[in-house]
C-alpha cells in the first residue's frame, strides 16, 4: 500500500472508530470485547484495503459482524460481563442510565436479533442493507428485528429515552 492509500486508511480509521466502537459495544455488551472487535476488524480491513476502500464503512461493519459471529460460534455462549454503567458517573438527564438499560437488554437477545436491531436502528441501515450485511434474507431481517424490538420493549423501562425512539 502506498503512502496515499495509507493516509486514506488512517483518515477512515479516525473518522469511523467512535461509531464502530459504539456499534461493537451494542453487539457485544462489553467495552473491552468491543475494543478488541474493532481493532481486529480494522486490522483485517487494512490488509484488504484495496477492495475495502470502495465502501469502507460497509466492509468494516461486515468484518465486525463476521468476527462477532465467529467468536460466538467458537464459544457457544454469550459473554456476559458486569455492567459497564455501574461505575460510570450518572448524568442529570439519565442518558447514561438509559444507555446502560439498553445494553443490558440487548445482551438478552439472541445473536441474530441483536445484530438486526443494532444494524437497523442504531446503524440506521435499511432492511435490504441489513440483509446484505448479514447475508440473510429480507424476511429474516424483518422477523428478527420485530422479535428483538418486542423483547426490548419488555426489558427496557418505558420511561427511558432509549425505549421511546427504538420502535419509530
């Protein structure tokens, strides 16, 4: 990779890392696992930058999803950790609490439902884009997202900001 391409990759990493980290956190429920997931995904994207540079966000998101799925298949179980927000400072608007409630609730969703909900409602992908990213049918995305949202409605307190915008 020449210097210009390396500069483009560095620019992509700087611009995308915060969003990728939040997405990974929602997918895994653990900030340390999320950091590892993003780091490993970016390392793989770097090695395939020639083909990834055409759509780096989508390519990296797909790599993260595949890595997360592979890790789940290897272990056969979800990684459940202590709550991240327990040690975080609380803000007056309750945003930290609401976010923590959402992440706790996401941990209870099966992997496919969690992926669909995160990609559809956090990453703001269309149903078709989500189906393509996950390599599943449009119907699978619709049913998984619907079941995931229904479960989240029962798990997330209705007075939190995170539960008001999820279904719209």
